[in-house]
């Protein structure tokens, strides 16, 4: 649903507001003041995105790593 989105607006209890993603810049917390949303969206659509990087090990290989670890534990 969000794969090709420029941005996603969620409440802070959503899984996308994980502290590590905020630290790495892939998410931004705007606080509780609705007035902060407009300027943030304006920056996003103007191409003024923050530099960011994906959290370590957040890739499509998680399942394979889990299986490999379980195999090592069980052999």
C-alpha cells in the first residue's frame, strides 16, 4: 500500500514510528501540532527530502537469516 508513496502520515503508535527509523531519517515525527503537517508535506513535494538510510538488516533477507539461524541451532 505504501510501496510507491512519497510519504505516509500515521499516528505515533504505528509501527512506522520506530525510534531507529527516526534516528536514521527514514521517518520524521512532527509532534502533535497539526500546523506542522503542511510545511512538512510542502517540503516533501518540493523534493526537499532528508538524507536517510535503511536500518541495518532491514531487507528482504530476514526470513532466510532466521531459517539459517534456526538450522544452526537445531543441528
